C-alpha cells in the first residue's frame, strides 16, 4: 500500500490543544473584563464611607501580590530556594529613595531605575540564601548617611504627585499606578509560565538531570528567571517608597519574609493564581487581626499549619477542583473525524 493510500485510509490528526500549548493564548474577554473592573472599582468605592480605606488596602494588595508572584516564579516554578526577595524589594525601594532624596530626581523617573538595580543585584549575587538579605540590612543601617538616613532609613522621601490632585482623587491615581504595575507583572509572569521558557524551568524543577540531558541550559534559564523576578520586585519596592514617603530599616524584619511565604503557601505553591489569592487572604487577616498584637503571628502560623494538613497544595488548586467538579460546564464530546475513504455501513443508504 502506498503512503498516499495509507494516509487516505487512516484517521486524520487531531487538532492541537491550544490550552496545553507552550504559547497559550490569553483570554481577551478575561483581560478586558479585569481591566474594566479595575478601572471602575475605585470610582465606586470612593462613594462609600470606608471606600478610601478599602482602596488603600487594594494598593497594598497590588504591591504585595507582585512580590509574592515574583518569588513564586523562582521558587514554585523554578525550584530555586532563594530567601532574598525582601532584600530585593528593599534594593528597589532604597535605589528610588536615594535618587529622589539625595539626588533630586523625579519619583516617576526614579522608579524606572529601581528595578534595573535590583536585577543587577540579583544577577551579581545569585540570591542563594539569607546572606544577601543580611548583607543588605547591614548596609542599609551602617552605610553612608545619604543611603542609611542615619540608621533609621530614608524617612522623608518625596511622594508621588499628580498635579493638583489631593485627597480621594490622589488616592485613586495611586491606585491606578499600583494597579498598572500589578497588571503588567501579572501578565508577564503568566506569559513566562505559558511559554517554552516556562516548560524549561518546570522541567529543571522536576528533573534537572533529564532536562539538562535534553539540551536545556540551566544557567541561562535560571538567569532569566532571576532577572524577571528581581525586576518586578524592585519595581514594587520603588513604588512602595514613594507611596509611603520613605523606607525604613524595619523592612528587613523577619516577619516580612514570613508574610510573603504565607501568601505563597496558603494560595498554592507553584500555581499562577495561588500567590494572588494568598496575598489577598494574608492582607485581609493582618488587617482583621491587627488588634490582637502578638497573637496575630500565632494565628497566621496556625492558618499555615491548617493549610499544610488539609490542603497541602494550597487553596488555589482546591478551589479549582471544586469549580471543575460542581460549577464548570460539561465539556463537549470530541468530534470523531472519519476519512472519506473509510468503510461505511450502507444499510441506512438503501
């Protein structure tokens, strides 16, 4: 039988599943709906009594979610255990703060430099352990005064100014700027995960020996992951400095690392939506339990222990399973394609 005849008799090849392809296409409807909701939300919240407070919480959520997603990219997906994310956040914040406080730069220009310096710091040190975190803390406390601020940090840094906007209007503009940073970081990280680079980094995480044997350059892949993670973490740090009007050495306190780690663990380690969900939960818990003082950390620790026992993969995979089991529409049966040359039952045709 010739190859042409064999192809005519055989079943045609199934179509490529775009949802499983490395270059997965984002949903235009989801992006458009999310942007529209994000633009309208502060305009609605500002009309209620606690609207301004809720907007400030959303700004905090945007900043922390960017840092948590960036950390999850290298730890959850890349399998690289680095504990210097807070230090990178501080590098970005201090860079932007020094440029504005000591050199007189515009805050909007300074925050564009802060992620670049964070990338240089990440690539220069490799960020393997807490050593970089401690080195950055010591330098911030004992370094030159124009950097350390006398050991207390930079406490009088120019904030973002939006012309003559004040009060609620300025808060809304700050929300939009933080939301823009969050949207860009989220899309880029999603794009990286659903790309050949994402396939390579998860292959290195699951079986480094096999991935290297298949030609994956582990040094190059991890270098790119460090750069992307450090870039957005430094950008979030720069924004935070000019949002708060300064940056303190308390940024290096160990509870900061615990909060970020809790966001990733509670939401779901190595999942795209997990750090975002975890950031919302941890920030909400911290605000709700702030009156408990020292017991706040205890309750957060109990929550982590409960997640580890009852949902070891985090809440995001659990929510996804519940949705797919009870709320998702039934998938359509795949169409069976039959070659025109295949044998037919002619009973119905007679």
